[in-house]
C-alpha cells in the first residue's frame, strides 16, 4: 500500500511546485516517477493474466505464423491488431511478458505528457490527477484499452498541432486496438462544435434528470448490442450490461454526482471564455459528465470514457482556476488533492483490491527468482466480482 501513497505524494508535490511556484521542470520528474512505478510492476493489477496467457501461446522468432496469432486473438477474445502488436514484441524481444508492460508504460506516460506538454503551469497537476484516479483502473489494468487510449490522446495532440492526417491515422489505429474507442471518436467530434451556454445547461440538466432512470433507459438501448454477432463484441456488452452492474456501490454513484455538480458548471461557464485546445477540453469534459449521468448505473461503460476524457476535464479545471481569486484557487487545488488521497485510501482498503496489494517490484522478483502470488490474487478478486 505504501508505494502507491509514496508516488502520489511525490507527483502532488511536483504539482504544487509547478502550479504555485512556477517550477516547470518538475513536470519531467513527475513523468519519470510515474513511468518507473508502472513499468517495474510485476504481476500487479487486475486483468494481466489474460494478456500474459495470450503472449505465452503466440509464436516466437523463427516460427512466426499469422494464423496462430489470429487463433490466439479469437481464443482470448481480443482484437486481432492488438494480438499482432504483442506478437511482434515477442518476436523482437523474446518471451518475457514484461516487455509488453514496458511498451504499454512508454505509450501511456509519453502520450499523456505529449498531450498536455503545451500547458503553461498545470501539466504536473493534470498528470497527478490522472495518476491518482486512473492508476488502478487504467495504468495497472485493461492493457489493450490503455494502448488504445494512448493512441487517441496522441491523435488529439496532433490534431491541435495542425497535423490532421497523423491524427486520423492514430484515431484509426486506436479503434483497431480496442473497438470501444469508437466512443472516443464520437466525443472528439461533438467536442469540436460550438454550443451556447443555454444549450449546454439544458443538456446537462436533462442528463442529470435521466440519471435516475439510467438502468431502464440505457439498459434498453444497449440490449440490442448484447446480441450483436460481430467478433466478441456481443458477449462483452452482455457481460458488462448484465453481470458487472451488480458490483456498483453507493460510493461510486456519489462520486459521479459530486464530479458533475462541482465540475459541470465550471466547464459550461469556462467554455465560452476560451478557445482552441482549452475550449475542446471544456467541451470534452462536458460531454463526459453528461454521458456519466446517462450511464449512471453502468460503471464499466462510464469508466471506458473516463479513461479518455479525464485529462481534458482537469485541463479545463486547472485553467479555470487561473481566473479565480487566490483563496478559491488554493481551495480548488487542495480539494482535488484531498479527494485523490481519499480515493486511493478507500480503494486500497477494499477487499477486492488484492490484485494491487502488495505492489510487486519486477527487478526484485527477476534477480532473486522469488515466486509471485499475483495470479492467485487476481483470481481471488474475480471470485468476489471486482
């Protein structure tokens, strides 16, 4: 448990130095700290065994056969492009699954740093928020989703650097790695349009009202997708729609309402007072909050969009803080810090946090050939319907 708090204290300290003291170079230290933490994890996290098992059956150098890769992708219900991607990692670097962790870590940290690199003094803060709230659900889990999110983040960054063709190719690659990234594309497109504050308030309040009927409304809309005969999409939607819903607790629902009530008015107000990338961040955060209300009773679907939109939501928040009085600025900054540490503490004290505790350091297990119980802890968590 302590390693998570140590890194959290580190990145939030860097955030404080940049946000209030203008120390811009600490952002590099923040990126490096998080990179080391996630790249050296060993059998720590939720669904890594599925990917490790797939990696094990993929062909090695000298016996590469694309048909075997396709069979593996079908067997483990994964997108063929992702299976090809990690098969080439195995061909080039060997059979140690830690190489996949390495490339995932490079993509995650590098893409997020690239996305927010032009912000003047809130880069480390956005980075700290993303670490605090996504470390368990994205950084240490959903491996192919994290690769897909990273590619889409880079696509958005290239778009606002006027490299439109590069962004299009990255969006396309992101969707091939994880089909659910189609939702990212939809949010991206609607966030490029102009909206009046009146329209945004109407949509926001309507979605807030509909959150009380989320189970019936969204359940009926997604039911046709659960029987869709396209690859493994139908079975996945069915599982998330009917099986994972039961794991949602009252704390998660309160989190959605608090996020919407506190940040909804901010992004609506601030969207009319900024332009370019910051305006896009406001609108992307706005649509995420609306979707979070609509999918109120379906945590897994909300989380899929949260992975992508969180940096944009908090870019808008920290940029907005520059326009308020210093007292409110400090209150907003330390309020997010406090909420982040409370979330980490609550998550790590849940019974089904076993896959994440203890944090296992790869060099130690590799050099001393220590046996790991990481796989056992994942299976124990699955039995408790994590």
